[in-house]
């Protein structure tokens, strides 16, 4: 059954199945149709997210085990709710103690029956797999190692010993294993297994192998077949060797249950039409909704103020495209150096075995790999070696990209390595063996590069309007015109009517309500620039002006966080931001002096709980509060009534100011029964109940029709009709609207001359073909009309 709306719960030891079961009556009354659970399979002990799976055959004991999950499912069903599970096909925990399959590989080497589970380049490691787990060089850490029976212990970690080696002296014993214990810093250049992004603690799984697929999906599919689970959310499909093939196999094995994929689409990139899924998890919708409430002219003006105030270098935060390109070069040559080397080895072997391709030097192939990777404009091309290359995939490397990649070569003839790498990446040189491996690994590496360079680096360097710096977004073009939004929704209703939509997730860098508070700054760019300038004169000095600009935006967006909590929540998020940006400090090369200065600045200024910093935030935010309210309510209503299946993140039915993990992954706490509902909660409940009561209006057979306003302020009203039965109308850019004189006779054309009642304002009805927008929005800046 296709959900009408899902509600995401972050399971963790502090919030197990039993706690989710306690929340079922509240969530059923809220109006959702399905609970959306974070990963439930066995994971590293203490994990607060569950993406570090250790055993695909068991439901996680720390959450209550399989009995707990089945009890939750029964209770949910008694209240009319189903379950959607988040599953992780791409990777497992690279944990030698708890990952049984990996442990057997470490013990038995490439002959292990589990060796086929993982992408390990044994040849590159001299027949051994590198485990970058040591705090220092192996010679300095040997004193911390000891042998106990058939186990090698190092601190709290332990590793299985190859049969017949336990008696050896420690240096000989280390050399005799199928693995090599190494300093953690070696992962960047020496790693010889595929991992998740740049996280060496997560090892890639080869689910393209039918036996591996069957073994890693047996428990999930059992839960689906037995009716415990009703839908699936697929984590990071871009990490898979063959996403389309995987999704086809999963659909067949699951009986075609509703499935959404965490696919990040770039710009106008379409979801591959042949994928056996209902759609994405909704980041493409998030970008369009946020963009509706961003003023394009103001965003451009704010960019100018940012460049003047923060003075970023062009490719270190000054210009979006240049910032992305520099970040991509940094990631591909540093964090993903091992992956680039692996691709070079594959390309070299392909060229060596084919006389027509010989005499391309390894350095030339390496250069070609690097230059093409940084020019992939999307997360990855979707091709299979030896198979057809679609027009979309072929466009991954247009003439300009190839020409620019070749331009780095001094000798024109050596630049032909670019053509070889391009054709290998697009599968044009045939399939099988190293050709197929290169095609798949190039795509997998491209997705990791895009994620690290854009999401985890450029988003923290280019910060004129940080509400636009969200996964799936386009900070270089943060605003979305109503016509473009309507076109997007029309395509969804036609092509992907059951796709997921989202505003806040466990991975968003800022919750929707924080982003709404920041996006209002696009309507008062000069005012915000004045705040930053004034703060520089009255508050402590920032260690760098880019931090100051981002920190004050964060503080304004978090104005709703109680004063006593601000420093404790903003300071870690902003420290994470400067580490991710890598401009002055980083996770792997930290600068303690800079970090201390940054933390002190944030705590004493933008995140201050008392004094001048707090006063600056409150005095600035107070007059903007009505306009933030309009953005919060408008975004929520659009999300809940546009085409697709809305996913609500835990707590977001109410005003929910939260920052990046771990701030947004705190255990869910439902409101007390006697707690008054805030305005957003009332809107959410009304929209969810309407969806549940009228599934045909909003479901796969429902239609979407833009509604046009007329009059001097028509651009500030966005409206649409679903299936001729409901009308959503919201206010856009309310601060600009107020400054220009209000609605001034603007009218909205309703679908017919019938009577329409507003579910958000009981007793208010409208009749006739048009309605005055000022009257429609007399009580609140949004309306949800149903035909009487």
C-alpha cells in the first residue's frame, strides 16, 4: 500500500522499539499512515544511527530485537499504521570484532566464502587488506598489542589470527596475517577496500553479486513477506555498482512494496526512468520548497554584502562554481587519493591487455581520471559496461568537459588518455573483467567525490545564504520561481506521483524552521549586513570574517531556541562547520588555537545566552518573527499538499529549531497530552487528516493544477489545486509584500463557483470564482480550502 504520509523516528539505544510503540497512539492521531524507522538490523554496539550494520540476519538487540520490532508492528497495525524501514545495502561496519563476515575474511583471506562480499583489491595490498586502525605507526603501537589464544588484541579492538600463526613472535605474526594493521592516516592513500565516502569504518558490500544480495536481504525480505514491513527506504543507492539492477532485483524479491531511494538529483537531473522505485526520499522537493521562499533579488544583494564583509577568495567561498571545483580537486587528491589510485590501476590493466590501448602511461591515466572526476556535474552516470549508453549518461562528459580535462596535458598526444578514461567510464569499451570494474568504480567514486566536495566542503565555504546550503540544493541559484515550482510539481504528478518529499531529515544541516528563519534575510539583505558590521564593533572579534557571517546567520535562524540552550547547541554545529570547510582547521589536521578562538567567539557573541550578543539577536529577530512565521507555515503546507508522499521528521509537526547531527538526532519526545498545540502543529494535523481521508485527491491518481492570482501583489501568492477538490494557498516573501504596500486588491481565482471552506480557520468559507487574497489570509498567511 502506498503511504499517505510517513513519520521518521530515529531509533537508538535511548529510543528503542518499545519507546516507538509508546508513541504510536499519538502518531496515529496526528494523521500519518506509516512509521518510517531508521535502520533496525544489528549494528555496532552503542550506535546512535544504525548505518554501521554488522549482521544482516538479526534485528538489533539494543533496540529490542526481532520480538520488539514485531510488537511495534502489531501495535502500529492496531492503530492503522504500517512500517517503512530504512535499509543499508551499500556498506557495513568495518568492525573486526562484530562484523562476522569481515572477521572470517580477515582470518581466512581471499579464500574465505565471505571474500566475495567486499570490494578488496588483494593485489594492491600484496595479498593483504589494510586495516587503518592504529593510533600511530605500527612500530610505535606494538607495545599495546598482545596475543590471547587465537586473537590479537589492540586496546579495545581484537582481530582474528590466521590459523597456525598464534605462536609466532609479534613482528612475524603481524606479517603472517591476511590483513595489515596500519596507522589510521594511511587510509587516505593506501586503503585497498571500497568504503562509504571517506569513512574507513564502513566497508562497501557487493550486493550486485546475487549470493551476497540474498544473504544480506534475507531478514528484511522475510519481514516484508510476513507483513511486518510495508515499505523500504534505500540508503545511498549511488554507492552501488549497478543501482538499476539492484532495485529491479529488490522489487521482484519484495513483491513491489513502496520503495523510495535516497537519490540526490542535481539541478534539473531526472531520476532514471527505469528504476523500479516510487521515487526519491525528497531532497529534490526540499530544494524547490525552500527556493519558493527565497527572494532572488535579495539573495543577489546579500551575496554582494557577503563578499564585501567576509572577503572570501573566489575559489574558497567567493564564487559557487569555483568553490565547488577547488573543493573537488582537494577531495580527489587527498581524501579520495586511494580511490583514484585504484581507478588508475584498473585503467592501466585494461590498456596493457589491449594492443589498441597500450602506451598510455600510468601518470597520464591518473591525470585523466582526476580531471574527469572533478568535472562530473552530477553524482554519477548510470551505465553498465558493454551496455547502452543513454543520452543522459553520455552528456556527463560534454565537449567542454573533455576539452578542459585535456588542457592540463602539455603534449596533445598524451591527452588522448582522457578519451580512454571517458570511454571506460561510460562503458563504451565493452564489458567484463577490469572494464566492468572500472565503469562501476568510477561511478561509485564520482558519487563519493560529489558528496564530499559539495555537501561536506563547498556548503561550508560558500555561505552568503546558508539556508540554501542543503543536500540537493543549489547555493549558486537559491531562489525558485513559482512557475518553475509548478512545472516541477506537474512532472511529479505525472511521472512520480508516489515519490517521497521532505523538508527536514536526519541528514539536513539545518531543520526547515531554522532555514526559514535564515531565508527571510534574503528579504532584508542590507539589514543583515548592518548587523554583522555592528557586531564586529561591539562583540568579540571573530578569528575570520567568514565564520562571523555564518555564525550570525545561524544565530538568527535559531532565535527560537531558548537562551539557556543556545551556546550548547550552536557552538558544536559551528565548530563542525569550520572543520568541514577545511579552510583554517579540519577533522584530520586540526588547528587547536583556531578552534579555541572560534568556539570562544561563538559562545561570547552569536550564541551568547546573556549580554550584548543575545540582545543583538533578539532585537534583530523580533520584527522578523511574523515573516518567519509565514515562511514556516507556508513551507509546511506546501510540503504536505504537493504531489508525493510527505515524510515528517520526528518533532517537526511543531516548530522545530535544530542544527546538524547530533543536534537533530536527539531521542524523540512526544508532547504531553495536555500540551497546547502550536499553530504549525494544528496546520500539520489538519493537512495530514485531509490526506488520510481523501487518498484519491492526493494519491497516484490525483491531479495538480497551478492557480493564478491577479493584481499588484500576485507574485506573493502561490496556490494550487489538487484533483479539483482542495486548494493550497500560501504567502511568499511577506516582508517584501509588507514593504510594497500589502495585497492592494490582489485576487485569487478558485477552480469553480462553489463554496470552499478553510480547514485552518473553522467557520470561514469563500464562494465565487475569485476571492480577495487579503480576505483569504485575514487570520493567517496560509489557507487550506476544501470544496464543501
